């Protein structure tokens, strides 16, 4: 829990020596509480106070970073239960699980597919974050071989899963310089797992279906000097998992319970489980299988849930050229909400048909939202036409409106008397057909 | 060491609303559906009651729709041109209740007549004993012209009539009041607009336990995050005691998810989008699950496989009560 200025003051030397640049310790304490200065500016704080102040300044959910050569997956550091209260910050890390029993060629093939997977959503290239390797052979040599095989084609961060320390160690020994995650520690094996995590500087995940047990284990493990922990609530079903995830998040954020202030990990064997994990608090999501249509939908869900509710994702207003438009090609007008822009741009681009795409400044809103809010009207459309000098580039002045705002066509005609105004289809998917039928372009 | 998990103690609760009437209560339904009554955020059984499970409605139309994905046509095959057969198939696919949506134009491209609409509704009521929701074509004049005669012809059935919007609710509410029906009130993803419409409707004299509210949603990838957060905020407001938000929520993930490219189009899309059918079903299911977790009480879906998956999820979310 963040301390108040007065509480901080009590932990300072109270000598008012001014070396921090402030007239009194109290003034410095107030600035510290407001996070406008660093504690290190005071040379005289005792070690004990320092520890206490740092502890209180730590985020309620620890930031955990999985690392490999060239990649990082950060999770944790969340501060709210509901995204509208502020925002969710660090997107759930999405991992796909492979097995040590898989033959080498299959492992390499799967890894390559996962590693190469990249899908574009509203201008962003989205990817899988890493790979989890599960030991189902209880053979250290197989784990070592699996990790080596995966590393021959992918550098993405790894999660190693086994109940045996020697199996995990065989994998970890191949990952020097990285920060992988190992699981799963539990009430019987935790000591050996903590030792292993310490030796290899790995992040340690603890599995349980009881909140009390998590608290007990994180405290014991922390006392061994291991601080980078992840919790795996493995409830009996979807509903049980929702409750455990919520209880952990609540305890960390509302009660500032340090023992539960760690990100969580969810093993998911269905799309529904994975969707719940993303919306309800999982730091890492480990999928049982790789299927493009599943990964795509989950990456989009994750992107949606983790956008800042205060700022719609936008593109720059202006004139965009698609497929090298010429002076007699049509101008399609749309808004600068990213989803809107890319729905239209991708459609036109994919069809191979040339167009000028005129993006009006509608304050980042979709066509109908902006229209209803008065941010996408004849006036704004006319302004967009004028400010981009698109007129000078054209011999034919044909402007296509989105079908859903057909009602605007009269007013736009009045604002732009030299233009022919046509109403396009309601949905971007139908633009190519519209080109062929109404504009007679092939 | 036992740990104290912070629990929210809410002063308010969601109202219960019952859809459909049994013969003893003046209707002809073989069962009714009751939703609402929650005293906690979704499925947190350890801190409050969830007396009624969320339900899944399947959306059917009065005739073969023109613009539905070919995948849906494949799923429902030949029943799509007959609302009665479609209703039976939907019941077999696991629907808890039905949504019948009326087309603006009939098979011949002429405006759907009140007689046609009434007979579609009657044929559905005769074919299936499930409770029914009827949505007009979504244009104020046509909605009024069709919903009033339907309401009169089915007096006492406790059908949900929709969609009431700010500009077009009076006629629908009046006929629902006169004929013992319910209404569905839709607003554009905004807590205050939702409250305002509920106030306007209840000011006309319709009791609050005959209103469902539809906060509107967008599909996964097309605005779902707004729907998700508005529903969480509406439900929090209800639990905090704000009377005009204490209504069960109905949402239409099926409609939203099936109108977008990911589910409509199978060819000429990026390979990274994966298998078309699975993608489309994922799209509908994920949209629905996300809304279920933010407070939906009635989910309106289209594909039988999505219905199966969402119902299984509801089973698990409800049965967790025994686990904590
Ligand atoms: C998400 C959303 C919001 C979000 C805003 C998201 C954003 N950044 O824009 C929030 C919650 C903030 C919001 C607010 C409001 N909203 Co709103 N919102 C929606 C929602 C659910 C989805 C919109 C969306 O993102 N669609 C996806 C994008 C990609 O669609 P699109 O921009 O239309 O683009 C498509 C087509 O138009 C076409 N296209 C686009 N450009 C072009 C160009 C050409 C040439 C062609 C041919 C085609 C084409 O291609 C795209 C893909 O097919 C819709 C309902 C729904 N389910 O659709 C309501 C909706 C748009 N909202 C509506 C309203 C009324 C409002 C508010 C005014 C309500 C209020 N008073 O608070 C406010 C206005 C905002 C404000 N005052 O600040 C209404 C509009 C009603 C109407 N018909 O006029 C809608 C339809 C909901 C409803 N049924 O009532 N909204
Ligand atoms: S340097 Fe430290 S001791 Fe000196 S005034 Fe600042 S806070 Fe107080």
C-alpha cells in the first residue's frame, strides 16, 4: 500500500539537513509520496527505512519478465480489477505447449510454425510470445533434446514443465543467459524447485487450487531468496478458475497482500478457457494446441481487452493511396478509428483495385459512432477534402461515402459542388463488388 | 494460515424477470425462463447469490435471410425457410428460448405485412414450447406496424418485444403493457443512456420486472472492449443500488460476430486467419464468453456449435458454487 507523506516522514532521519535539495525532511517526504523525487536523493536514510519504503512503493502485482536472446515477455504490474477504472497494462503472454515425447522432426516443425506465426490486426503485427515444453517422458535427456531442437529454430522465451528437478535442470542447462519460467512447484517439492530456480535465475511457478496454500508457499519460497514467482490456480473447472483468479487479483490489489502479489498462469485446453483467462486476469496463457484460427482470435481478444479505454486506437487523418490510384480513380472517405480505417484499407488493398482513401478526423471514432456524435458530417468531410489537396491530384472528382451514412449525401453535395457524391455499401467487405457493379471497374 | 480475501458487500441486486407464460398463467408455453437476481459480479459465488443461470437464445428469422454467412446456411440447412421448423431445430440444438427476427421485406421483396408477421409468430409458438422474444426489422415504422398486431394476437404469452430505442419505444411499450408482454430496451453502449431509457419506459407504467436491457455490443475485434466495460459498469451500478440499472442484460453476440469479415468470408483472406468454420465459431463463442463474464443474462447466438460451447461454459461457471 502506498504510504502517505506523513508516514514516509516518520521513516526519514528528520534532521532537515537540506542535502536532498528540500528545506525539510517533511517537504522531501511529500514529494516522495507524490512520486516526484527518488529516495536516493537522501543520503542518510537507514537501511531498515529504505527496505520499508521500497516495499511500500512496489506495485501490488510484481512485474515478471521472461527473457531469451532478443525477446522479453513482461506481465504483472496491474493496478485495477476492471479495465474502465484505468487500464490493463501488460498483455497476457500467449504460449503454446509442446511435449518432450514428440519426435525431433515434429518438434522442429511445430516450433517453426509457432515461431513464424504473425497476423496483422488493425495495422499491428501480432505474434505468439513463446513456447512451453512439457515433460511427459520423465527423461532428462529428452528434455535436453527437446530444448535444443526448439532452440535450433526459435529464440522465443520458454516455459519448462515437469515434476522432476533433474528433467528441468537438463532443460535449463541449455538456456544460459535466459530467464525462462519453470513449473510447477507445489507443497511437496517446493524446496528443491526453489533451489533450482535460484541456481538458474529462472522464474518459478507455483501450482495449487487453494488460496491459503499459495500464501504459505510464496512466503516460504521468498524466504529462500526467490522473488520472481508466478501463481498457477488450477481449479476444478472454468468457474473455479474464475473465482481463484479473481480472489488472487483482489487480495493483491485491494488488500495489498504481498503473498499473492504475483502474476498468474493459466493452462488452457479450450478456446473458452483461454478467452476467460485473457479477460479475467491471467498473466500467462498456455495453450494445449496450435491452430491459426484459435491464436488469431485470442490475439485479437487480448489486444481489445488491453487497449486503454481512454484512448481509442487511431490512425493519422489524411489521404492514403491504395494500389497506385490515378487521377480518375475514386476517393473513398472514412474515419480515423483504426478498426474502421483498416477494415476499409485491407479490403481495397486485397482486391487490387486502386483508390484514394480519404481519412477524415473523426476523433478516433467509427463511422456511425462519429456520425451520431457529430464528428463525421458534411462539414468535416469537406474539410478533409480541402486540407489534403486531393482535388489537385484528380481529373475526375468522385467521392464515395460509407453506406451507413447515406443520409449525409445531400449535405456533402452542397459542401462540395464540384464533386460527384456516391453512396457505397454499408460493409467494407462489399466494396470490391461495388467497384464491379456500380463503378464498373474490374 | 487462513487468508482473508476481500469481499465486496453490495447493497443492491439485479431484478428477476420471467419470460413466457405457462397455460395456468394465461400463456401456452411449456416452460418459462427466469433471469436476473444476482447479488454479485458474474459467477463470484463466494460473495453473493446467482439464483438464475444465464440463458442462451437462438436467433431465427421469419424467412430465409439474405445476408447470413454461408456457414450458418450450412448449419441450419433446409429449415431456414420455415420459421416453425427452424424453431424446432433450434430447440433441439439446446436453445433455452428463441429470438424470432422479422424481415423488412418478404420473400417477394415487398414489405412484410402484419398478417405475415403474425402468422410467423403463431407458427413458431405452435411448433415450440420455448419462451419467445420477437424483434422487429429495426426500422421504427415497420417495427410498430408489425409488433402491435403480434402483441395483440399473442396476449398473455409474456413475449419479449423489441427493440425499444430512445426514438421508438412508446408504441412498443404501450402494446406490451396492454397485452401482458415484456420489452427489450436497447441503447448505444452508455451507462447513462441505458438508465435514461429504462426511466422513460418505466415512467409509462411498465413494471421494471418486465424490461430487459440491451447495452449493445461490438464483435470481437470490432468494439467488444466497449461492450465489455459498459456491461461491467452497468452491473456494478446495479449492485451499488442504482435502481434503473438493476435489469437483466440481453446481448446479441451472434448478430455482431456473424456480420464481420472473419466469419462471413472464407476465401481470399490471410492464411494466418486459419480454418474458416472454426474461426467463425471461435469468433461467436469468444464474443459471447467475454460478454457472459461481464454480466450478460441472455445471450443471443446463431450457430449450434457456439450454443453448445457457451452452454457448457455456463454449466461450469454455475457449478463452481459447489467448489468454494
Ligand atoms: C464501439 C461503439 C462505440 C464506442 C466508440 C468506439 C469508437 N472509437 O468509435 C463508444 C462506446 C465510445 C460509443 C459511443 C457512442 N455511440 Co457507439 N457504437 C459502437 C458500436 C458497438 C461499434 C462501432 C464499431 O466500432 N464498429 C466497427 C467499425 C469498423 O465500423 P464502421 O466504422 O462503421 O466501419 C465499417 C463500415 O462503415 C464500412 N466503412 C467504413 N468506412 C467506409 C468507407 C466507405 C467508402 C465504404 C463504402 C464503407 C466504409 O467498413 C467498416 C467495416 O465494414 C456500434 C454498434 C455496432 N455494434 O455496430 C455503436 C453505435 C455506432 N454507436 C451509436 C451511438 C448513438 C453512440 C453515442 C452517440 C451514444 C452516446 N450518446 O453516448 C456515443 C457517441 C460518442 C461520443 N459522444 O463520444 C449508435 C449510432 C446510431 C445511429 N445509427 O446513428 C450505434 C450504431 C449503436 C446503436 N445501435 O445505437 N460507441
Ligand atoms: S537529505 Fe534526507 S535528511 Fe536531509 S533533509 Fe533531505 S530528507 Fe531530510
